[in-house]
C-alpha cells in the first residue's frame, strides 16, 4: 500500500477532536472527585488517536460500538459534549436520557450503539450490526472496539468464526492498552501479540501503532475498503496506553512512574501539534485559540449538565 498523505484540514481536525476528548476527560475526573459524577467512570486519556484516526477513515453512515470506556467514542461520533456531560451527571438531557451514565452512552442519530458494561458483550453485537447492513444491501460497516481484557471472552471466538464464515462488514479493534483492569497481558496469555488470534480464523489481522492518528487511519481505511467490497472482517490490534488507572477508583500501582512517563513522550496530541507547527500550517496563537475554544465547549457542557433536570419518575418505565 502506498503511504497516505494527509491534508492540513485533517491534521487540524485530529488536533481539535483529540484535544476535546482530553480536556473533557480531565474535567470528568475533576467532577468525579467533587462527587458531581457518581458510579463507575473510565477515562480515555492517552488513547485519543484511535478514535480520531478511525473517524477520519470512515463515513458518517458507518456504525460504532465499544466497551464502557466510551466518552471519547461518543464525542468522536458527533454526540455533543453537552449530551455526554449531562449523561455523566445522570440528567434527562443526556444522550441516554440520564439512565446509562458513564458506561452506557448511546446515540441512534450518530450511529453509536454504546457503551457496554459487560466485558466483551459488544463483540457479538458489533457483528450483528454488520450483519444487518449486509442483509439490507448497504455499503456501511461496523467498527467494533474492545480492550485487551475482553479478548479472553469466549464470545469473541464464536463471533470471529461467524464473521469470517459470512464475510460480515465489520472491523474488530482491540484497543490494547496492556493492562485490562490491572493485570498485564503478559500475566494472562502465552500469545502476547493479540492480532495473531484472528489468524486462526484466516482473518486478516494486523498490529497498529495507536499513538499516531496516521497509522490508525491507514489501517482502518484499508480494512473498511475490504469490508465494503464484501471481503469480510479485519482484526486490528491497536497498541495504545492509558495514562490513568482502569477507572477512577484505580490508583494504578501496578505500573512504574517511569513507564507512564515514557509513554507520555509519544503523546498523540503533542505529535499532531508538532506536525502542524513544523509544516507552518498554523501559528502558536492559532493553537492557543483552538485550546480556548475547547475549554469553552467543556465549560459550557458542565453548565448545561448542572442546569439540566433529572429524569422524572415516569421515565423509569420507558426504554426498558
């Protein structure tokens, strides 16, 4: 494959999208500490290039489904920061009506099908969504994301088998941040290269650098072309890293500070920013304006969530 080149517009979009994800998650962490957000809360800080690179490589008609680390996926699909923040607050104006919370973001309008609290539960669902598109004769695909911990679920193997048998238009993304909940990949398996699992089903399977939007976009674009051409699924093990613990209640003492700092040197947002400035596509002042714009969007989302009503009692019986 020829190496893709990306435009100024793409780089600026990546920068803005990833910065929104990062600042939103940082604010969510702060609000969780203030007990404004309750329950479980899993942050995406450090992994933003996967969503940004994926979204630039697919169309708005394609479907997305993921696990419970889902705030950035919702934002990437186009759900407003207001609707995502209100959902974290459990408010009626949230994208799941305040009933899903952090782990269950949904938006039919944006073809985003969750947010799933059951580890690996979204994997067969992702194949099912792809099967529906195939049945309807569209060219749309489903991007199904899961973590390295979910790879241990039996449903993954059943799904891989059927997806290959029926050549379903699905891209399976393993977002490998190396630690599942807190147990390193090395301690759970003899197969350290997760992409090799797909090879047992003759599924095209590749390992991808998930700290760069460029490599993610290229891998997704190639897999999407295969899926649209009726050639079936692809497994992408996208190697990434989360800077925070598994959830807000995890102090992440199983990692060294040195390891975390080494990964921060590969920060995807800084990499994109460096490219933009090196190419002289914008100035430091313009970058500051983008940062200010993002801060305002996040601040507005908090105000929106604070001022939104909770669901009414009669809402208890709807959507069940």
